C-alpha cells in the first residue's frame, strides 16, 4: 500500500484508536473514538451518519459537515462523553482493496447492509471476515441492517442478521435512517461496549 | 553562526517574546546539529528520520510546557510555538528528508508517467461518477489546490493543500446533492478525488504523502486531517494498482487506450525539442500539452516573482533533465543539438497546423482548462 505500510503504527501504545481530546494520556472521561463504516455502496452508510449527527444537533458544537467525515459527541449516563469520529468508506467493489487503509487503528467498525438486498448482506459478511483477519484485535464490531422501514421489500430475515452477529461476537441492530429508528440506540450501544482506559 | 534565523514563524514568536522564542530556537538548533551529525554517519532512512523528528517534537512540547518562561502559556501559544518549530526544523532539513530516497523518486516517476497516460483517455464515467457531480470549474479548483503542494516545504502546509483540495470536492458534492435530495458520502467522494488526482497529476505525489505522514506532528495528523489524508493515500494506491479491471471500461479498450497514450506521449516528446528553441511568445504544441498535463511541468505557469530560493534546486535539475533529453533526442535523430532557431525535422501535419494558427490553439487551450 505504498507509503503507508512501512510506517510506524501511530496507534501502538494507545488503546486501539481510543485517545483523549488533547492527544495526550488517555482520559477515561472523554473518549475520542475512530469509527469506520463499511458496507456495499447504496446501503445508506452516509444516511445513518447524517441522521445521527443531525438528530443530536447541538448549536454550540462545531460539527464539521463534510461529505464523508463527520464527528459527533454523545454523553453517557455515567457522565462520560464519547466523541465519535466517523470515517465513511467507498463501498464500490473496485475500492475494496483500499479498506485496510481506513480501518487501521479504528476502535469501532460498523458493518452495514440493506435488508432488501441479500447481496449487501453477503458483502457485509465479507467485511466481517476481513476485519477479523486484519482489524485491531479489540475492535468493537456492529452489524447493522438498514432500511428497516422497507418491511414489504425485506429479503434478509431479521433472524439471519441476529444469528450471524451472535456467531461472530458482534452487536446487531436494524435501523432506518429514513425514520431515524434505532439510530441513536446504535451509537449509544457502541459507546457502552467500548473498552475503557483504566483511570490512573 | 551556521544557522540563520529565517523562518518567519520563529521570527514572529521571537518578536512576541524574545526569551520564549530564544528557548525554542536554541533547542531547534541543537536538534538540527545532532540530526546533521548522525546524518553523516547513517545512510538515508526516512522511517528512522521520521521517528526521531516525532520524538524530538514530543520532547520539545513537554519541555516547553515545563519551562518557567512558558508557565501560563495558553494551549494556542504552545501549539503555535510547536507549529513554528516543526516548520523551522523541516525547512532546514528539507533536502535531506524530502524525496531523498532513490526508491521514492522512482515511485514518483512511475506514478507521474502512469497518470500522464491515463489523462489521455480517462473520463468521469469510467469511475461511475454521477453526471450531477460533473463540474469542471470545481474540479479545476481542486486540481489547482493539489498542484500547489510543492510550493511548500513544511509538512503542515503541504497537508493544507490536500485538505483544501478535499474541501473543494466536499463543497461540490454537498451543493450538487442538495437539489438531488441525496446524501453524499465516501461512495461519491473517493471517485471524484481519484479523478481530480489524475487530472492534476500532482508533482512527487508519493514523496509528498510520505513526507507528510512521517514529518507532520503526530498530534496533528488525527481526526478530519487524518481522514482526508488517508483518502489521498488511498487514491494514490488505487492509481498505482489501476488496470483494466479497476474501471468501468472494456479491458481490451483499456489496454488499447493505454497503448495509444504511450504513442501520443512518445510523439510529443520527439516534437518537443525544436519547440524549446522557439521564441517564448509563440504558442507551440508542447506548451499546449503542458498546460493540459499541468503538473508535469510545475513551473510552466509560474511567474518569476513567485519563485523562491528553494525552487532553484528543482529548476536546475529540471533544466538539466531537459538539456540531457534534448541532447539525447537530437543525437538519436541525427540532428545537431542547439542548432538554428527554426525546427528542421519533418513535421506531421498536425504540428504545422498548430504553428500556423496560434489563435485556434489558444481557444482549444481554454476549452481544456474550462
């Protein structure tokens, strides 16, 4: 992979992509988390993110509205805050080989498929296998069946998603970026599953 | 004193607070000395150099925070000092650290050549870029940002060129999507970036990316900057591995187009030497091609006033290349080098037409740019 492969691993010594706001020592109260989105093109990856970021709109926060990079901070009940830095990836087949550049050092991977497209479910399974082989060993993975509002067009049964996620130790949820169903739940659940740096 | 204080940021720091600036400058000089000393003992090893610079910057940051003179300094002040330090040290070490590894220069050249071939036939639809994003004005703006990368020596500034390019693309995607009621994401961003990269053919692409990755302060190559930087690395990697299967194009057509592009480039190379002898104000075929190809000849559109002392080195090496190529070509075709002002080899019809109708060329030129 050109110049990047021979370089020192930036995240070594840190907790798999987790680090604090000031770039210094890990801060148990304010986590900064690199989250990578994987999935076939057209499954609604960017819609999920936009819904998440816009849905919790906070006029005081400086949200960068990029097309493919967005960040959003959520507060948990234990007064911890988690800032998600969301890295979208191009889902077209021709860019599949580039994905490792993006998920390297990610603390979270969200693998998305479209419940109306069995092909996208197959593709999601491919990504899960890839991540198991090449991702950080302590990466938190979520499997997301999107477009849950299109029940009448469903082709991937809920149970298939549940079973596959369970077999692979992943968190599973079905969402609808259109109706905002389960979008916040997805990110809150991820936040809860993050490994915490031990307070020093 | 071996080292002159020429870095503007340090000067500014020093003028803000002479003592603070002095502390930093001294440390920078010490590091510089140790770097240069070890340099004379070791062969070039970019990864090691990068690690050492990162360590130095981390230590310096810690030292600044602990120093009594900096007690009570705000985060911004410390950050500004660190940016100044990075720029100062890297400007000093530029010739040692940038594209100094023969292997890297070779990769740069290979990428440059591959892109020049692709430029000849690649169209947005080959990357399935939706027509709604076809906006030549925005693309050109993004290309220009990318092509500026060699105008800077500091890693921060080189990275800024990349971020600006991505910002232009993002604006285009967001504006074009608004009417379409769609949400642009990486599925749209990456293909456009790849297309812009091919159109721009930025100079020393591989070396520039490697330089930023190794020498930009690690605390600064995170988050959004890291994301867009990764996209550039990824686009470069796509281009390096690009073959008939990577595009929406028939594989035979791809190979034929590449072959045809090779011929076109070979032909223009032969046509180029006499053009060099012509008076500069005459639009000649080579110039037309250069403007189209853009970055192959980064100084083509530069004004004398824009050049910096740092450009002299590159200009000189480019000049030597040109002279060598010219001499070799002249020898190859049995024509004495540096001869008369008029081109004397047989022209293809196209060349003659171009030479006779300068205005026509200008028009085509503009079209290519628009």
